[in-house]
C-alpha cells in the first residue's frame, strides 16, 4: 500500500497538490495502513505459534525406583502419585472391625515382576493368601486377596483429558510397569487386636509368587502438577462473550510442555505460544489455574535407576514430521513399517508379518481372548466405531540381534502392547493384536 501511494505521488505534476496530498496521507492514512500491517503480523504470528510442531515437549518418560532411594531434587522425574512418598499408617481399629464384621480393606500395594497376562490370571482366580500382623502384643493371622491397582491407570486417563482440552494429538504412553501393581486387600483374620496395640509389621506370603514380589517400589515420570496465576486482567475474547487469561511460562521454563488441568465446561479453547498459555474461558475474574508440566529430560552421569526407563519418544525423521502434519494415513504395509521404525521403543524389534483375519472363526469371535497383547488406550473412543465385527490385524514381530538385551523378559509383552497400541491409533477400522515369532 505504501508503494502504491508513493507511486501515485511521484506521478503528480502539480507540486502544490502533491505536497497537500502527501501531508494528508502522512498525517492520517499512513498511520491506518501501518496499524493494519501490525495487526496482520500479530495474527500471522499467532497462527504460526499454534501450528508449530511442539510434540517433542510432550514426551513421557517412566521408570521405577525404591521409595527410599527417590531423590526429591531429581532433574526431571517425579512420583506418579505424590502420596507414594508418604509412609502408610495402618488404622488398627479398621482391621479389628473387619475381623468382627467382615468386609474388605485395601492395605498396601505391591509390584509383581512377572508377565502381565500371568498377573491377570492370578487376579481372576481370586485366590486367598495368608499373612500375619505383628504387633507389640503378639501375632494375628490375616487373609488377603489381590486386586488390580487402578490408581496409576486413572492418572493416565486424567492426562488424556488434559491433552484433549488443549487440542493435542494423543500419543500412547509407553508404561510397561503400571499394569503390574496390585492392591493387597484384607478380607479376614483370626483374633482381634486391641486398639492400643501398635502394628510393627504385616507379612504377606504369596507362596510360589513370593519370588516376584517387590514392596516399596514406586513409578516415576517426568510430569509435575503446578498452579499458575494469570498475568494481568482477563481480556475480552474476539467473540465478545468469553475472556482470555494469559499465563506466563518463563518462570517455569519455556522448554517444557504444559497442559491445563481444568474441566471441559470451564475452558473454550487454549492457545500455546513459546512463552505463554492463553486460556479462553467464561471466567471473567483473575485466579489460579492448575497446570500439568511435562518436564524436558536432562540426564546426568549420576542418574541411575534399577529398572530401565521407557518413553514414547519418536525418532527425529523428516517422514515422521511430514506424516504428522499431513494427517493422512496410507493404508499399506509400508506405512505400518514407518510407524514402527519411528518409535524409539521399537529399536531391536522387527515387524516380519501382517495377517488380516476374519473376526469370526468357527462361529466364535477372535480377539481379546487369543491376543498376547492388551489395550493401552481403552479409555479412548471415537464414539462411532465399535470393536464388534472388526477385522483382526495380527502383527508378528521378532527380536533382532541384541534386541532382547534392551528389554527385561517380564516386560516383553508390555513393550509389544505399546507398539501395537500406536499402530491401532492409525488403523481404527481394525482390531490390532501382536505376537512374537
């Protein structure tokens, strides 16, 4: 626009008219043009900030550690549940009441270092195990059964809701440990301890499963829940109905990923730029916002864990970036191979065969009962498709040379389930199952 005005002025032969028009344009019109150009640049920058690839900031890492060995100033790993760091105090009155009247009380959780399928078979058997409560006055026989611990799985589902709220694509989390936690539930006992007695120890015998039992083990991940107050006053949004709350991320660090921990009814949409979050909400007053901070990993030479660290990190490849931005999936074996090769967790594992099976065989449904792998995204639903009648895509893998050394034996099926779950996200019209050759 400035070039057009300049060209028109230069073509005017009457110098007096040229001067008057130049003064008019400089005083009024050019200011409007510059203002409009500034607004256009701001809109352009806002669009670029929204579409910028920030997936690398939302990678989840997970491992296990003994509660006593946890370092509260670790660079990036935090307990999945802050309550895991608390020493559990047993209410002896609850035990006494259960012994008198019956019922169930979950007392503590254990980690079982065994295959997930074996654990589920053990849980479904509802087998009763014996234990002993040792107090300062004597010993009391107790009876336990095991139930699946859902507290960590619920944390994953809450995280999924936060991803949906901010409009980020959900990527399966590689969490091979959390399905191996079980709750030890007290179901009965003999004798009744007095209220004044002090519990010194509870010993539980899992009999032949005792060799797999690990107590005091907690999962860690690079996620931390924080709160942030919006900077300044809420500004009216462009729809003139809602308000924009701006949260500065510079103090917490702009290299990390951030999600908003709020209800869907409280948030219309969220914009993420390099150094701030803008929350569009009906709330017209300043206040605290809960955030989920996904901390960027920064390993040091002093970092060591007794169990391997797993992540849903993807390799930096041009084809991966291109496929994610296009959002179009080519239904071919080459596309499946690309997905597998992009996963860092799939190093040392090779896809060798893909079988498409009829979902009904001999009048019986194929699928869950015959599958080695299990679903990691059971809480994800598109609201349109159902599993009933879907063709089964059986994916057969094998370990490459040295591949088995990367993954402990009891986690092989869990890592395979993660790989299959990622493929399932791209092929929702099939029921994906995995197997080892």
